[in-house]
C-alpha cells in the first residue's frame, strides 16, 4: 500500500513543503494496524463465516479507540458526527450515480457475483462502514492536516491528502494475498475500480464534511453486480 502511494506522497511533500514527520509516522502506524486487523486469523464464531466480519468490526473499533486515546482526533474531525455542509444533497446524488456506474461497467464487461444471505447482509453494511471510516474518516483527515487543501473541485476543498488516500485504498484492494513467506500478490485491475471509487468518495467527504454519504454509496456500489446478476438470470 505504501509502495503504491509513495510517489504521490513524495510529490505532495515536495509541492507543499510539508515536513510533519510525526504525523506521517502516525499514518504509517495506522495503515499497519489496518492491514493487521484485516488479515488476522478469525477467532471463535468468525471462522465459520464466509465474509471477513471480524476484520470489518475491528476496522470500526480501532478508529473509535484512536478517538478515545488521542485528544487531537475527534468524532467530528473524522466525519462521524460532523454536520453536513449546506448543499450536500445534490453532489452526494451525483457521486452516488458515479459510484453505481463503475461496477455497472464491470458487469457489462462480464463480471458476475452470486451472493448468499450472509453476503447480502455483509456487503450492504460492513465494507462501506469500515473502509470509509478508516480511509476517508481517519487517514484522509490526518493527511489533510499535513497537506493543505489548496484545490477546489466542484465546490469541495481538496488536496494531496485525497489523492494519497485514494492510492492507498486502491493498493489495499489490489493486494489480493500475502503468503507465509510474506510475498505479496498484487492484481492491478483489482485496484482500478477502487481507485476511481476512492477518488469519488474522497471528494464527497470533502464536499459534505461527513463520511456517511460515502458509506451509503460504497455499500450500494457493492450490491450493483450481485443485483444485476440476479436480474440478468431472471431475464434470460
């Protein structure tokens, strides 16, 4: 993840002359924590589940623990309890349409997914909550403190924090597996859609000052291909 984002981080540091190494170190530690909780072996009843409920629940819990332990990080600062900015609805709807269109394109290219009841419940709730809280809530917010938001994109103040977070997120999704010898297996196309979605979600986060529109859009986008798969089977 860090290797994917390193060129963009270097460009961000050079362009903004940022030198908050303590903050950069904190982000690196948090990325390590996120990767660790995602790949922890399942315990107790989680081992009988097909989807990574344990990883997502831990991904929700550690940001809340961070808020508890670090005074400079609060629920409003990571977009959990912050008030939605005025005029948030229209850009959120536009971003939602984009979020739905990306997996729709992949469905048209041949992607098909059939889900069990557990899969439907999981994809409609957990990935968006966990991943948006971690990446758009914590990581992007911290990087915004290091890199000034000096660009304005359709009414949203943006900066290198959005870009670096998007690449980190794409790297996390493109990292398919790590074997016992710690050799990573990367799949490039597995990170393309997450990169596009992350750029949209990051923009929504800046435009609305909240993670919740991105959480909803993220979960909905996960259901597009399974839903289209069912509709396609019924039609044919």
